[in-house]
C-alpha cells in the first residue's frame, strides 16, 4: 500500500459527532466567562450617563424657631421670630456641566463596549488558534502513524534482502531507530493534542477532560483581501483602536468640563414658615458657589485635563502604530504560508512521492539501495508535516488578523 493511499484514507475519514470550528466559536461566545464579565461591565457602564447628567438630590429642611422656651411652638403667634416650617433646596450646576458629565459617562460606556468587542475577538482568536493547532496535532499523529506503516514495509523488504545476503544489518537498525523516533514524536503530538483540548474546553467553559472530535482535513483556504484593505478596515472597526478613540473624546469632554469649573454652581431654595395667628412667612434665596481659589484649584484642573487629552491622543497613536505593525506582520505570515502551501501541494510533495515510489520499486527488485529509499521516505514525511504546519500557520495568521482588524476572514 503506497503512502499516497494512506494519505487519502486519512483525508476523507470524518469522525462521527465531529464539531466544526464555527460551532465551537458559537459555544465559546455564549459561555466564556471572560466575555460574560466584559458584557456585564459594559451593561453597568450603560447605566451611568443618566446618573451623571442628573441634578443632585434636593434637600428638605424641617425646623422651628421659638421664643420663651426651647420647645416647638413657644412664642408662636406672639413673637415675629417664632415659627414652624420647612424649606426645600436644590443645587444646580452651571449650565452645560450636566450635559458634559452625561456625555463623558457615555464615552466611557462606549469605550467599555469596544473593550467587550475586543474580549470577544480575543477569545475567538485564541479558540481558533488552539483549534488549528489541535487539528495540526491530529494531522501529525495520523501522518506519523502512516509513516510508521510505510516504514514497516521498508523494514520487511530490508529484512528479506538481508536474509538472502543482498542487504546489511545496518539498514535494519536504521529503520528500527527511525521507527522509535516516530514513537517519540507521537508522544509529543499526543501531549500537544491533550493540551489544546484542555485550552479549548476552558475557553468554552466546558468541564475539563472532555474529548473533542474534529472535522476532516483542514482546507488550505485563501487570502482574499489586500493589506491596504485590512489596514483601512482596522482604522474604522478594530475595537482596540475604537476604544482609544473613545478615550480621546472622553478626555476632550473632561477638559471642557474642567474649563466650566471657573463658572459658579448655585443653590435655589424656598420655604414656608407658619407663625400661628400672624401672617405666614415665605422665603426664597439663591446661593452662589464662588470659585474664589481658581488660581490653585480650577487652573490646575484645566492644566491636568489638557495633559490627559495629550496622553489619550498619544495612546491612540501608539495603538494605531502597534495594530498596523501587527497586521503587516501577520499578513506577511499568511501570504508566505499560502505560497508555501501551493508549493508543497503542487510541486514538492508530488515530486517527493514519485521519487519515493520509484526508489522503493527499485529497492524491492534489487536495483536500488536503502539509503536512497530512506532519504526519499524522510523527504516525504518531512514535507507532509511542513505542508500541514503551513496550513496551520496560515489559519492562525488569519485568526490574528481577525482580532486585530475586526474583519471576518476565515469562514
């Protein structure tokens, strides 16, 4: 049985109950605790704008003034200063302050929403990366097991040749050594598979120890967008960048609010006081809060908010540079991986298989040597693994690009 036949069997065998990447992502988005925590944090922030833009609670004052004794009503109706009544006071910020406070709280809520989107993309990216690494581990396990089967065939031929005196014992030892190396590789791939299963189950908030059945061979996929499109999309849709933009806007509003600190707030109050048989007394007053120490309080606040605006703008620019660099790096990885996938699939692997089949046929008929067969065999094994590694690298790069740009690339 040729190596090509074993490869085809693995490619089309799809386990029952296999889960697609899309179904795993949907489950993670529903159940992941990081996402749920970020969602509740955003929902909490949404409640703050009405609170921030509301008037302070009014004050109700109840009391009396008495003459001739400390008890209520003493001197009521006899002395003009004796009375029983109440007063209501309402503090009122200077016009425009409430609106600015509400807008600041809204910008903070908008920033929390972008943070929530960022967490969703982060969890999705980590899940996709773990999924593709898990898929590669499975492909590597299957490929290594197939290589062992073919190596057994080569080993049987070597033993037959050695039995009739046309081969050497060294050939048998070399094949047996490589078989043991494959066993060691299998253990590493199985450990990697177990690690990725644990990571995926944790991201979906599943109980630990669950086994995942994956779909068949991972399709290579295509890179359908340009680098310029990704960079342009990131500037309008990347949540990490959008959050920094909201913080810039929030800082600018805070600076405007600080400048309004030079203008006084005031308190409006009114009251009614019963004076017994005498005419009732009414009171109305306005108290102004004078910013008398503006040179050390309001001025410092305005200067501090100006620095905060500059800081927020620098943070936005730093995030923009960082995201662009990440996009360019991951795009280069994806583009290179896609070219290597085609090179391995259309040229390197077919030629390596032909060389192996030719040398194996000659070796079986006594016209070839073991070293040629073994070298060609290892070329096929290595190139098959590298082919799957490039598929994994391509999809992982797409997942990272999705997180950086907010654009869906890998369906």
